[in-house]
C-alpha cells in the first residue's frame, strides 16, 4: 500500500496517484520564497518526491533562496508540463534534512541528473559557487493539479494534508 492511500483528496481517490506520477516525471519546478523585505522571489530547482509527498531538493547555503527560507520557511513550488498544459502547485514548509542517508541519496540523484543531461544540461545548483550544498525537505500542506487541456479547467485534483500542530 502506498502512503498516499492514507491522504484525503478533495477530488477523487485516484488523484494522489495521478499527482505523484506527474511529479515523478516532471522533477523540475519553480520554488517561490519570501525575501527579508517581503519581496517574492522564485528560483528553478530539481526535486525528488517520495510516496508521502515529501519533496527533497538541494541548494547552497549562500543562495538567496536559502537565506529566504531560513527567515520564512513557508514556500510554494510549481511544476509544469507545457505539452499537456498540466500544472502542480505545492504549498508547504521547508526544513533542513539531517539524515545522512537522505542527504546522500539526494546528492546522488543530482549527480545522475547531471550525468544524464550532459554538460549543458547540468542542474543549475551544480554550477553555483555559493556556499556548501544543503538538502532541504518541503512538507506540503496542500497540493493541487490542474490540466488546462480538459474541457472544464475549473476541475482540479487536490490533496489536503493534515499534520499535527508542532
């Protein structure tokens, strides 16, 4: 049983599986953060998602997005497929990953993406000299997928996450 079968969906029981499959096939997105002066900022990231819909990504400690997330950990992430006109929007909170196994796994995933794409398609984070690499986890509070090629684009597939208050 996949972990997503325990999630509540506001559209259909199959929504979580469709959203998960889309995210696995589209591991690049735009992460929106809030700067110290409350200006919205956005950056492209490569991410991995598990069956609990926890998103993992790598940045560096001297990037603006990292500085923003340390101050304002609530973020949004959008992944898009132009061919199907499908978008997935994720809202949640970012925390630093302390598990060595997860950190190593994410760094290996980045290396695989870099090797697969060749020198011109390496993930941007591999080209930055902005501090040390750090692995972060985005734990969503809400995920929504919309396919704008559908006859009624107002039909969204959504997953709501209910976590205990910390």
